[in-house]
C-alpha cells in the first residue's frame, strides 16, 4: 500500500487489450448487459473465477460515471446501504462503533499525497443459507491522459488483515478482493463511456452455484440499471432506488436449490 504507478499502467494495458487477445488468454463470454459484455476465467487450482466486463455505458459521460462510482455518500442512497454497512474507515459511525484499528489505517493512508484514496468498510448481507460477508478495502482513483483522452482509473483491493477492522460474529471477512475500473470517453458514441471492469474475490467458504447464476442473470443487471439511473440523476437529489429489488427472487432460487439438494 498504496497502489504503485505500475498498477495503474497495467490497468490501462488491460483496458486497451483486444477482445481476441482476451479470448485467447482463456476468458469466456458469459452474458451481455446492454452494450457491456461479461466474461469470466477459471482460476485453476485455486478454484472459482475472475470476472471482466467490457463495452460502453451509453449517454453517461466518463467523469459522471467515475464520480458516481466513488461517491460513497451518494452510493448509500442509490444502493440503499446504511452507513454502518458502507463507509470510510475511521469515520464516526454510531451504528458500528468504529475501532482504533480503523483509525490507524486511516492515519497510514493519509500519508499518501493522492486525496482520492480511501479505506472503505463494506458489508454485504445475504439471506440464509448464504452467510453475510464484509470487506476492508483500499481504493485509489487517478486521472490520466491516455492517447490524448482523459481516462479515469479506479483500483480497489483488500487491506492488510492486521490493519482491518475486527471481524464481526456471523459475518465472513473476505481478505482477498481485487477490482479494476478504467473509464474513457467512447471513441464511437458521443457523450458515452468506454468501460473496462475487472473483479475477483476469494469468498472464503463455499457458495451455491445458484448464487453465481442469479448474480449474472439478475443481480448484476439490476445493479447496472440502478447505477445508470443514479448517473442520470447525480446532483439532482431525486434518486429513488432500492438495492433489495430481486432479493426475494434470490431467496426463492436458494430455497429451490436446497429442496433439490435434499431429494433422496
């Protein structure tokens, strides 16, 4: 910590890589979300997958897309998170009782000169039988000129566990999470954004395959719809959205999966 200049350069290289090269490197297309294509690649002996999305967000400028993505105060509104479940580590969070370890991490990160860097606590609650998970993440955003185009690069990764907030009972701490986002004005569609998104995490514990299937078919499209709406309404104070849309459907899918699992 913090991220190096090489980390940001590598993200830009991945952004500029052709789809043909990605497919040759073992990525497979798994779904399409509007003008975005989602890919995944198996992680070999480690198990699980890493995910990537490429394409465009139409009618969203890159700077707006970036600002909505990193604005935690706004994120809590449009994704319906309580502050205790999504906040900068070291903030005064009454519901959660932030700890000295959070203050230590905040102090360490404040030594960096880039004021777009945050240490973030995020908790994702699930319905039974999937156990809730939480994350202590470091995030840094930089703006660069790439081929004379203003480009936003946002990197996120798990912090050193020794600096993270204490784990909570009933919630699994994810200590291996990585995300890369690169945003640039679309070369072909006016007022739109070319997007590269990479994500991987080790969920620590088995998750039913139905969870991943549901996420690809319903969870991610629902999130993208809320995100697009949030971009359109940024700074208008008029957003009405709910991240819980579709959760009841996920519960039904899990219940059905359990029934099949216990059929003799």
